[in-house]
C-alpha cells in the first residue's frame, strides 16, 4: 500500500520492514520463548514459509492483532509452541528484532553519507565560500566547514541511533511473568533485558523514534543545503547525474537532495506518532496497534533519507570557482573555519 | 511495505491507493491531456498493463519523480503522448483521481457507520445510562443521545469529505499554461477546474487532509467510547464477535473499536504531514515528493477507521440492564435527551 | 509565559486571546445564560473587573478548570448567576467568543495582505521572471503570476476562516439540556446554534484549527518565496526596511517574511494539537483541558503570520531588472501568465 | 498570552521561562562573552533591570530578533559590550541557560513524583488488583507492580532529561569563530562545549525536546491510569482533594491526573515543532525563530505535567478492598509481581 516505495527506500531496507520480515521476527520470538521455557518444539514449526501473514492479518482483524491467529496456527502444529507469552510480548519483541535489522541498514547508509561528508570536508577544508544567514550573504566560511557541520550531525545521529536500547518484551497479559524467564528470552535473542516489562511504557519505542528523527533531520539538512547551493544563480554545487525533468530534459535537478528531504518529512511524521500515544493500563486500546506501520515507516524513510543524502554527497560536484565569485566583496577571511573542519574530522574518527 | 495492511484497511480501499491505481491515474491524466490538446494518440498507449510502476519508481529515483521515466516510456510509444504537462501536473492530477476513487470507498464505510449509529440512536432513544465527565458519574442521559452525538460527528465528517474540492492540475513547469486548456483537461476527467494552477498552493491537498482527519476523529470517538463502555466493570456495551486473545481465549475484546482508534492515529499523522509543508517557488524540493505516500496512507487509514467503526457499531450489543444498574442514585431524569436524538436523526436524514 | 510575544503577534490580537479576554468571554457566556433562562441578575455581577483570572486559575488547579471557582464567585454575588451550565458549556462558549473576536483581527490582516498581493499582481502582471522548480530554472513566468498564486491562497484561506462555524455550547454535564434553551443562549450571543451539544465532538474546534492552519500555510508560502527571491544572488525582491543584523549592520534581511514563516510553524503545531485529541464520553479527561492555550496560540500565531506576510508584501520592492537579467536564455515567453493574473484578480474581487 | 498558565505551570517554572528570564539569560551570555574576549565592561551594563524586553521585542520585529536592538542598547552603554557574537550566538546560548534553569525545576517535580511512586510501589507491593488489556480484565497483578511500571518510566525520563547536553553557541554569523574562544565562553557559563557551532544543526534542541517529550509521556501515563482506575465503577484509586465540578459539587474528580494529561499534550506538540524544522545554510529563515516560544512551552508544560503527576501520586488513595472485589474469579496469583516491584525499586535507587 505504500506509494512509490522504490522511489524512496532501498530494496533491502524495504524488505527488512516488510510483512515477511515481521512474520519471521514473530516466529523467532516464539522460538526463543520455547527455548527459554525449555519446551521441546521442532524448529520446523517456526519456519515462516508455513504461514501466510496476509491471511493472518485478515483473520487478526477480529482480534486487533495478527498474533492471535498465529498462536492458533502454532498450537495446531505443536501444542507447546506458543508458551506463556501474550500477543504484546510477541509483537513488541518482533518490533525490536525488525528494528535491529533495519537499524543496521540505516546505519550503513549513514556511514556512507558520513564518509562522503568527511571526504568533502577534507578536500574543501580551505575552499572559501559565502556564509549565508536568513539566506543573505553574511561572512566568509569554507565549504569544508559547511561539510563539517553536516558531518557532526550525521555522526551524532548515528551514535544516537546505535545507542537506542532494543529490549525484549516478556510479561504475559499483566506484565507479571518471571523476570528470570524474560532475561533468558532476551539472551536467546540477543536483545536488551528490560528492567520491568514495558508493555505500556513506550519509552524504548519513543527513544528509537527520536533517534530516527535525528537521522532524518541530519539528512534533511544536507538535502536542504544542497538544494539551496545548487540553485542556478548560486551554482556552488551540483549533483552528479542530477535528474532531468519530463518537460525540460536539459535540466539538472538535485534529485537525491530532494528525496532526502521528502523521506525526512515522512520519517518525522511517523516518528512523531510513536512518541505521543495513550497506552491504557496493561495494553493500549489503539495507540499500540498504531505503532507497527508507523515503526516500519519511520525506519524505512529514515533509511531512505540516509541513502539519498549519501547519494547526493557521494556524487557532489563542488564548484570552487563559483564559490569564489559569489564571495564578492566579503573577502576571504574564513576565520577559524579550518580548525572547525579539523575538530569535526577528529570527532568523526573518534566515533568511527 | 505497509505493515499488516489487511489488519487495518479494507482490500478495495488498499487497492484504490495502490501503486497500480496511481499508475492508472497517471495514465488517465496523460490520456485526458492528449484529448484536451487534440493529440491523436491511440488509447492503447495509456493502458496500465504496458508499464511497470515498480521499475518506473526505481528509475525515477534519479529524477525524484516516477513521471519522468513514464513520460519517456510514453514518448517511446507515441511521440505526442506526453503533451505539455510537467511531472507535477500528472502527479497532482493523478492524486486527485486516486483521492476521488478512495473517497467514495471511505464515504461508503461512513454511510454504513452512520446508518448503524442512527439505528442505535433510534432503538435506544430513551434507554437511560450514566453520563460521565472526566470519566466520573455526572448526570443521566440515554444511550440514544450518546449515539446521536456520534452520528452528528459522522454525518458532518462525511459532508466535509464530500465537499473537499478535487481540482485538476495543468500549468506546465511554471504554471503558465493556458487556463482554457486546463479547463478542458479538468472537464475530460470530471475534476474541478482550479482558479489558477495550485502547484505550490497546497490548499486542496490540505483541505482533503483536514476532511480525512475529521473522518478519523469521528471514528476514533466511537472507538474510544465503545472501549470505555465495554470495560467489564461497566459492561454497558459489547462488540458482537469481539475478538479473543492469544493467552486468554475466554476474553471478549472490542477489537473493532480498538482498530478504529489505531487507524485514526495513523490517518491523523499522515494528514498532519499534508498540511504543513514548505513548497518553494514553482515546485517544492521535498515537501511535494513527501505527499504521495502520506496521501495514500491518510485515505487508507481514514477508511480503515470508518470501516472499523462501522463493524463495531453494526454489531454493538447494548446492555440496558447494566446501564440501568450503573445509574445508581443518579436517577433517570434524562432531560432533553430524546429531543437531542430527534435533532440528530433529522440532521442525518437531511444529509442523507 | 509566551516568549517574545510582541515579536510575533500584533498587540490587539495578543489582547484578544489574553486571559483577560477569556475571563470576559466566560462572563459574557454566564450573562447570556442568565438572560436565556430568565434569571434576573444584575449586569454588574458579570463585569470582569470584579474577578482575578490569575487567582481563579490557581484555585482552578484543584478542579482542572477555572470555571469551578468562577462559578463559586458568581454564586457568592448572586445565587442565580451561574445557571444550569457546566464548566464545559462556559469554557466552550467562551472559546468561540474569543475565536470570533480574534478571527476578525486575523481576517483584517489577511485582507491587508491580499490587497497588497493584488496590487503587486496588477503592477507586475507582465513583468517577466524565472519560474523555478526544485529551485532550478525552469520556464518564464511573470511576477504578477507568482503574486496571483499567493493571492488565491490568501483569499481561499480567508474564506475558509470566515466560514468556520462558531457554535455556542449548552448541554449541562451530560449534554441533555433543552435544545430550545441552547438556541436562545446562542441567539443572545450571536453564535451558531449547534445541532446537538458538541462537548466531545470537537469538530467545530478542529474546523477552526484547520482554517487557521490554512491561513498559516498561505502566509508561510509568501514568506518562503520572498526569502528565496530576496537571496543576494537572485536579488529579485527586497523588503522595504528589511531588518539588519547585530554583527552585520549593512545587511538587509527579509525579516517580515522570516517571521511569517516562524509564526506559521507555531500556528501549525498548535492547530495540529486541536485536531487529534481523545475526548472521553461526556467530557475529556485531558484533551479538552489542553485546548485552551493551543487555541489561543493558533489564533495568535496565525494572525501573526498574516500580519508579517502583510508587512512583507506591503513594502515589497520588486526588482524587474534583476528578474530580467536572471531569465538568461530562458526567453520571455510567459505563456498565459497574464490570463492567470486576471483570473486571480477576478477571484479576489468576487470574494471581497 | 498563554491562556490560563497558572492552571498548568508551577509559578517558579513559569518565571524560569518568562521573557524576563530570557532577557537575563541573553545578558548573561553577553557578559560571559565580554569576559571570554577580555573586554573590560562594567557588570552593571548587563543588569536586566536596565532593559525592557517587551520594547526590544517590538523593535526586534524589524530584524526578526530581539538581539539586534539589545545589541544596539548594549553598545550605546558600552561600545565593547556586544563582542563578536551574532544574534544566534546570544539567543542559542540564552536558550540553553533558560533550559538549564527550567530543567532543574522539572527534575525536582519528577523527583517528587518518583518518590511518591516508589512509596506506592513499596506499600502496595503485594496488593492484588486486576491487570487489564484493551481495558478488559486479563490477569491479576499488584498495584505495586503498576506503580513500579510508572516509576521506571519516570526514572528513565528524568535520566534522559538530565543527560541532554546543553552546549554554548559561539560561532559568529558563519560559524567560523575560534573554537578556543567558544570553549572559554562555554566554561564561563558552565555550559557544554560544542564540537562545532550548531547554529543549523539543531540536534541539541531536538535532544532536549525529545527528553521533555519523554517526561511528558511518563507523566501522561500516570495520569491516564489514575483517571481510568478512579472511574466510579472501578473505584480502585482516588485523588485526595480531588476537584469538584461547577454543576455537581458532590463529585470528586481526578483533577491532577487530568492536568497531567493536558500538559503532556501541550508539551508534546511543542516538542514536535522542535524536532522537524528546516534550517537553511548558516541561519534558518523561520524555523529558528519559531523555536523560542516552543522551547519555553515545552519546558513549562513538561514541568506542569510532572508537577501534576506528582500531586496526583502524592495524594493518591488506594482502595485495596475495591481492587480485591474487582478481581472476581481471576484469582490472586500475581505471578512475579513482587519481584518486578523490587527490580523497579532497585533501578530507582540506583539512579537516585
């Protein structure tokens, strides 16, 4: 149902947040639970191929959850297969597994973007250009210093994303299952062990959403500046292979920068949904069920923003001559711009 | 990529906002343009089967638009096929066509929900129950009056949705194409004729988004009240066929009400994105490209909310005995509750 | 508490949404109710000077409403003074009264902005300039056509704002008061008569919020385009008396355009809050109490955006020579730009 | 202009984000800069009493910033007073100073709320009650376990708030001032030293906003559960001194819980604005100027939510008899509820 997904989202990331991936994650959670409880259930039972997620979702409508029919299907095949978990345990844990896989892909795009940024900052450490405030000429800086600003934001967003905890969930319907069992379950999956069940404390989801928002913002900033600097009248950068236009084939558009901004808006909207819900007592009656599509979308579009920012940066052509010409009477005293580049690069290397 | 779509969105509506539907709408726009310009292009050229939207989106990444490769493909088949339109003309017009088709499906769900609501209001016009403010017992009302409140909101949301203008877009890259041509183009498609091109005046999109938000809010209100009244300790309503639970098979959950609330949250988040973008000069560099998935999602989830509210209402079991018992010492002076029901029903019939 | 209000909001508008104004509106509602019920209460009782809104708010904390202590104070002075209304009746009606007064001020700013826009469109009907898509040179248009686009958006937003219904609220705690009384009450105040009490159907608030969002968006668009066209490298417009800078006194900033954009963001955020709350049963336990500051802010900042857009437009200097120079090899075939200007002006006059 | 502020926000916190406080913070930044640059300026020059912030804001409208007229006023009194800083340096640094002072007040309210929560968790470690999913009876838990869940969320939100970095800003118009000077400036103020100027990398603001959102969410959760458990038909908790009603003086409303939810909604809306702006090149033309009121509001309402949650918790009356009665046939096997309480308390103590 997502419109024009391949325009925005790299295929592996789209796959990582697909229904197939969620199904596999739910089954992985169920399998880990069987192991943690010592139930002897054949691994075959947990193979995704045996289940039809679309049908489960259709059936799940009567239960507001795809896990109820999935649990039935599991029990049909092996009575011990579903264990003491409740729907929310399975889905929250699956969400964290999906997030872990998708996060790695997002981080890889960020790494690429940061590397490209670092290369630009290095190459143009002392290339003078106009600093602009309120889009008006203000004072000289260097293109390296501008790239350094992008770089620090990308590095910090990546660190924040990497730092978001991904806890397993295992509490049963009222959050009262044995924490020792939850600990074994988390260990089976390599997820964080929560202090207590977080079934209606959505801080982990909100933290992840906040980190994805930070990723989106860092990429949107690159996109915005590229779009502005690529204006014909400025002409200070252009995207290699910048896109054309259906009615103006000669045009060279900063298409990747534009898509970075578009993806960032979509990521932000979905991340916002994930930070403000009302989660009633021991399971929310609406806010929780809205999280799954929003989480997938936030992951996918944050990654799309990173991938687009990376494409924009990797192919960015810097026109030092135009930068010099645009400086006009501002002079070329770039102050401590080079020192700022060096600090940003050291920050980048320290994190890498 | 949309997670668990069949859980939330009726299949015909999901289809109406699918990539296939957007492709068909883009081709319908192109065909109408050919006709409006008097180009003689074989209708065959505009058949969706001949194009692969997924591939076009992949190619479109270089242009931040699927229309650029689509226009190339059209011209390959018939040089006159793409006409003077620019990407935005095709996509904005396609968006309105998609919206028109999806809106009809959303409205049909709303009609069903309103009819169920009207039946409840009629049947329980004088069934006394507790009015609750801040979730505390306040004063008697009737269940009919409560349903009347839902009904008026549903009716007004439907009217607002039906009233949202759906203008064609035809301005060329700078919005300077002949308005007479745009008028013919709009007439070909049965869309509204805009005063001037609205390529960066997104009021039509925002109005539609606002209306979808109103639909979502009206449905969420039904869902919220049903969830609250269905609490065991109140027991005043229950959903027929209310869903079970993976760990508590005896439970009867107000699953449709829960999904109405979940869908409403998703619709609201996407509608919000559609009301606040920065659209630069003659085509936005990011905010526009973020609209397509958000518009599809807003339509789909608003319709999902309506369908879920309808299911909840159509099967709602009203427990007048529990309502009577919960009144306790509040008495049964329901004031003008019945007159209020009558006003709501007249309003409903006046709109129907 | 609002930071730097005089920077953003015209003083009369700030006053119109102040606590003083809300107090006066609550008392006006109380007085109208006394009249509608035929209670003979001295008008003196309803004079705002006799009450301290700050103290009432402090006392109201225990009740989550300033009306409870206000009603106590009223009854102390005249036992019949508070009538059968509940807190929500008083506050919702007061909100509509505040909105009515503030809306008139917002509309006046919009009128000024539209008039300035119309003058620009007329004066520059055929002044050629570059149309820019994705901020890249695309095709010629005229500055008049650009102003025409702004104008239509301003006119439509004003119409939407004027069209938002402002219903009185009178239902008592459970929404069961006599509709005939509510009708008299509404007539006393010159507010719309609601079909049924809307205490938890917040569509009127959401419609108003949507209209304020439309105002903000139309003004933000002016601001954005002015900011972009005022870039030194384009130099196509500048703001008369454009602001300076603390460190660069020679600079000329498009300050009004910047403030229009800032205000629009603040208006949008507050309007969004007003469209998505959960309103439980007969009075919301949180979402309602969040509306008052958000409504004031949405009104104030929408008006601030309109006032800033007006200032920007009224003093806008159009540099036709720079526009001509920037066209370069695009030529000056502006297509139907002039016809578009004429359509916009006719639309404006038809609405005025 | 903020409507009914004393209803929501503790007076010291309202003062901490007032215009007076911002003025003092701007002057503190200016003074620190004078010291860091070795300018010998009389401390008297930086005394807030000498300036009228309201007038500065009015004058600042022409510059879209109150700092331009403030800098003029400073220079009038002492030519060296304003130093090499630009408006943004002064305002961003002032924002961090305001945030530091307000954060301490928010944290104190959170501490109070957490302490009350810990006391409840301890006292009701083994008080059995119904766990409810989708607001339906699910399985037994204890009230202590519920309070433990609230506690962990409050503790984690407080930690996140305390961890938000508050960097000084000193870059000059193009972000090229000497980092060594910025370091001295930060040290003067006791603020964090930034890696590079963050004038258009708004990650620090977004992180703070995210933390305030987390505070709001944790408090809203308390409010929501209290409101639900305080329903008459459940009667499991009540607020001491719970508020009355203007039309129903006998009622006892969970007023503090309601206000916690209202404040949380307002905090969330303002926090969201702070995470998604477009900040162009070296100073945003709109998104930055929208931050100041939103930051103040996010701080104030997050603190209001914490204060309200604290009031609700500190006076919470727990009705163990009603809890026992409502359990019905669910039994009293509360699983590992007590162990969960112990884990939460240890987590709390570890953080305290």
